[in-house]
C-alpha cells in the first residue's frame, strides 16, 4: 500500500520507464485527484476519460468517407479527447491519458480499451510516442486484499494485468492534512474546522465500507469542507441545516 505522496513517486518512475501504472483503491480516496495533481505539478499535458461512461464505438466511430473518384469507404472518427491530447503532446515532454474507472465499462468497451493500452492504437490511429497512459480502478473481490469488496466491476484479464504495474493506494490522513492546509486565494484548500477535526479524530478519516452505509472518504471530507465554506459565505446561521448537510458522510461527531 502506498500513501498519496509515495504513489506520485511510483507513477513517475513507472511512466518514465515506459510502463503503465494502474492505481487500485476504494472509491473516494483520491485516485483521480492524485493523477490530475501529478500532471499539473510536472507541467504535462493531460486528458481524462471516465471509462464507465463509454459506450461501444465511443473511442472510434465509423462513418462513410466520400472519395474524389466517387467511391466510398468506411473510415473512423477517433475520440476527440485522444486526438486533442496527441496534439497537445507536441509541446509537452509527456502527455498523460488518464483512463479512470477502467474496469467498469461493458465487455465490448473493455476490448476497445485493451487495444489502446496494449497496442497504443485504435483502428490504425496511433498514440504519440510521448503519450503515457495511467489507469485507475476500483478493486474486484478477486484481487488480493480486497476479498470483501462489493463493486460492480469486470475483472480485467491476464493480458491487461500482466502489462500494467498495479499500485495500491492507501490514503494517509497526514498527507491529506498537509494538502488541505495549502493556502490558495487567501484561504486553506480545506476548511480549518474540518482540518482541526481530523487532527483530533484521525481514525475517522476513512471508515470501513459496509453494505447500505456511506463510509468516510477523502472525497467526502472535501465535500464537507465545501459545504461549510458555502454555508458561511451565504450568511446562513441555522446550525441544524449545516448538521443535516454534513451528515451525508455518516458522521456521528460534529465537525462544526
């Protein structure tokens, strides 16, 4: 298991070695934010595809091409996110294509994604040489250490898992407090009351997933912070409203 900080070092080594890092972890722990932040910090071009939203043909849509001699042929329109990233790669050392929720689309879409990861091409369209792919996925119950997980995912086959470097992300409250304490536009990224609460109640940063219950996650704490900030900005002073809003993560103690 790697912390947020160590994960960024690991994916940096992986992409520079030409490998495909695959970040595995429970929902809401910051996999997507980590990759976005990694690309931003290094000045790399970045595009993201949420694989669970893809339908068959979304990566390469066929169309009829009319040729000058009057003949026609089937051609393919490549997903504009991919072509846009390849264009950006011309002015960037590396360009990151982030495939989030990689193991959640249909089997048909998975086969299209496999060509992209394994062959770095889709129907003849090749990724630029400096494009680097990063995957993220929720764990399957078939994965070691996640036997009790209950996500609706497709277990990726050996062809994929044998060609990627799977890295398990374990969120660290210390890392997250450091991140949340950064000053941006005159205030901390995370509301001070949330930071203070977690400094005292660090064990509540993440809670065990239970069917039918909402567990505490880094994403949930950021949402609480955003709610508290907006509550104050609107001038609302009804503490009962605030308590009901922040109970969305199943807290039993007051943050505010």
